[in-house]
C-alpha cells in the first residue's frame, strides 16, 4: 500500500505535544509483502446491538440526550472508490457541552446521564454507514495556553486487510477553531477538506435531525488522513 505523505500528517508535529512522546524514535521496520494481504477478523451482525448506531438511544435512561440532534452518514471505500461492506465503524465523541465520560476528563462541563458518547455498526452491502447522535461541543485540552478542540467526532474503521485500518476525526464545516488547533493544522493543507464533513440538507430527517456526509477511504494515495 502506497501512502501519500502529502496527504497524511507527520508522525512528529511538535505543536501537537502528544506526538513528541508517541512518534517513532527508531527507523520504521518494513512489513513483509506476504503480510499485506493477511485478512483481519470478520465481524458478524450478532456483535452489533439494536441501538449501537444511535447514540441518542443507546444510553438513554430518563429522556433524550441534550443537544442538537444530527445524523452522520457516508460510505467506506477502497482506493478505487469501490464500497467496502461489513466494515466495522466505531465512533466516540464529547457530549453537547464538550465533555467525555472519562476519569481523566479535565473540562468542568456537565455530564449528560442520557449520553454515552460511543457507537458502532457494520457497513451495508453498498459500504454505507449511518449514526444518529448529538453535535459535540468544543472543549479545552491543555496542549497549550487556552487550547480548544474544534467540534469533532472520532472514527475507528477496521476493514478486511491489515492496510484497511484507520483512526481519524470528522470535523464540521466552518468551525472558527480550525486555525488554532494543532491537530487539524498538522494535516497538510491540501488534505484538510478530507476531514471536514459536508452539510446535506437533502439528507436531513425533516424536523428531527440535520445531516452531514463523511466518506472514508481506507487505502491508496487518497486515503483519509489518519490521526
């Protein structure tokens, strides 16, 4: 698999402080050719719960979670634009106030007892996925003075081969925090639009949820930038 480093962010980007600790300190080890086609575990529908792709319901206790309800949909493809079916897509995000359910959370914002902030599903025969959720809020993250993350949703995608593995982030159009965020800025300028979802008025659920399109490419020179 050929990776276009004009699209992917560098392993070491000092402005994004975590990369200093997790970037390679030794030369990369080439992967044997025979391993490139090794199949990954298959995921069956029995592993997916009824509401796993609906974050407005999968943790509901008393009422719907607070926030702007949205629908996030798209297609998972290979480098030739062919749809990839039965691919496991997982997402996680902050709630509408910009807070995660995590013991290391630093943001003093309210938790929502009706929102877990995580979901998963398998792509269908056309490589499509769809999640219902609430729009995540921005939050401070301590990378530098007054550092705030743009609104975003984390994606983990596991395809059919070793090369079909991706962790990335989906952003929302027109976010004013883009220019101040070193994670977003670490992505080469010409590739940043690949991480920004497209608002789709024609995909909305009328008077229920606004819709965003986010397509993911798992291989080749047009591979979606990784995090």
